[in-house]
C-alpha cells in the first residue's frame, strides 16, 4: 500500500480502540461462552510473555487486563468487548503455572475446545518474547493451530529489551520457522508495551478483522 493507504489503515486501528472497550466475562468452560455474534481475536503465549500488558497497550487502558508477576494467573478465557465490532480473548498462558495437574489439564482442554469449535475466531495472536525467540512450547502450540486450521500471527513482545541487531536476528529466525506452516500469517510484528513500538501496526491488523 502507498503512504496514504497506510495512514488510513493505521487510523482505522486507532479509531477502533478509541471507542468503548470493556471486560465482558471470564469463561471457565465452553457452556459459558458468549454468543458467537462478533469476530474474535485471541491472544496466546507463554506465561510471563507480556500478554496482559500488550492488551492494555493496544486498548489504551492501563488496567483492562490484569498483569501479574505470578506466571499462570489467567485461568479462564477472558473476553473483552470492543464496542459492537469485536471481541478480544485473553487465553491462559502456557508453559508454567502454580496449579495442580488437574487444573492445568482443565485449562488445556478449554483452550483446545475453544480453538477447534469457535466459528467467530478470526485469528490467534501468538506472542513470543523477543529476547528468547521460539521455544518448544511455542512450537507445540503452532502445531496445534496448524492442525486446527486456525490462522495465527506471531507478535514479538518486549522488543525494546534487546538491541536492534538482535531483534533483526530473532525476526529472521521466526520468519524461517513459520514459512512452511499452513496456518501461519506471514506478517510478524515486533512490539513493546512500554515504548509503543508496533502497537499502531497491531491495532490496524486487528481492525482489519473487525
């Protein structure tokens, strides 16, 4: 797109999140899901990847999603309604949680059932810590998304915590890892919740799905 089209694209993202954004409900099981009436964009990632901070940055609300120093605190699917246009879904983090095996198994089943059976799920935003790149747990999730035929887009978090050369290396390695994956969106976005890097791009990507 040319400069004017790009500016309009960015502006649509800004306008979407300039309107009302509210916590709708926490969902502990599939029967509590809201009606499938709006497009949904879900956020997934390892515990402590910065998921809540990124959701707050995108929406411009400092305390909309609860950021915690305790990994694995999110134990439900948390739904946020963006006016009458869209829902954002904060999924439980994976890879670590201070919970019993039965509780972790319950979360895992909930996530699996949601990913497989939600007709209004338009995309999963898969968050990867820019400092560490793809880890085995991330690749397992990517395998599951490929199998479920759910489109996912890689978004790097905490991009401000490493040097530009290191960020470029991480981007290249992730790009090489997803090139042959059938459900992976080709565009990778590097973000920082602290500096705002990439937030306008991510907003625009989400707005295009609304």
